């Protein structure tokens, strides 16, 4: 890879600064409520200079979300690949999600509003490349559940539904933490979801 010039490195730093400012504005106001003027002001650049680096508000939004989502799913998949057992891979995905949330709480204000199943380009929509990343990760999680069922580690169930249920539980806990005063520690959240997902919620007697 060719070495960037000083001017090019400066431009990269400025782009990163603008994306960081945009993340804060989108998290606070949503896509529809955010303005280019506010993003530029938060980043301490002129609106005119911002337009030399990005086409418009949508361009800023797409580039920010793509970067964070790619980093997020890369971290999840990398952590899963380090594990051999089915349960360890599921556990790694849960823990990695909460740890990423712990360090990128602001971004999850945006991420929890995505509707990847929808093609509507409304407020907080998921860009096409991010939808692709989500679908690929869901397919990998489904494959883990399929393997677990095939090996007899997990009970018979639809693996796609299992993957979606796990995603839904994690997302709900994160959403609750974002909009209440409840603090979610990665270790505590991982253990709680593991217990529910692997052991169920019935008491030992299973009385009706």
C-alpha cells in the first residue's frame, strides 16, 4: 500500500473527526433530526469544508454506519472463530456483542433502530452493505446452531429461529440499557443470557 502524503493523512484525520461528530449527532437526534450544519459545528469544521469530504448528510451516515457495522461483525466473527465447541462459539458471540456495546455505546443508539429486513430508506435505515454484513453473520450463527443440533449438543429446533431469538434477546437487553439507568456489564449480561438460552427459565420441578 502506497504511503499517504501529509495532506492525505490530515484529510483522513478530518474525515474521522467528522464521522465521530456525526455519530454523536445521529445518536442524539436520529437521522431525520440531524443536520449537516450541526455535524460540522460539532466537528469544528465549516460546512463548506465538510462538503469537500462528503457529498451530503446521507453520505456521512452511510460511511459512518458501514465502518462501525463492519468493525462490529468482524469482531464477532473473529471471536467465534477462535473457539472450537458450538456452545463456546455462541458464548463468544454473546460476550463480544456486549463488550463492543460497552465500548461503543453511542453507536448502539443508532444500531438498535435498524430494521435490516426492510428496504425502506427511512430514518436510521441500514445501508445495503451493512444489510449484507448482517445477513452473512446471521447465516454463520445459523450454521453454528445447525452444527449443534446435528451433533446432539442442542435440542431439535429451527436453527434460523434460534439465531434470530438469540439476536433478539441480546438486542432487547442492550436497548433497555440504552434508555434506562440500568447498567449492563458484559460479564453479567453474558452469563444471564447463557443461562436463559441454554438452560431455559423453568424451575427444576417443572411444575405447571
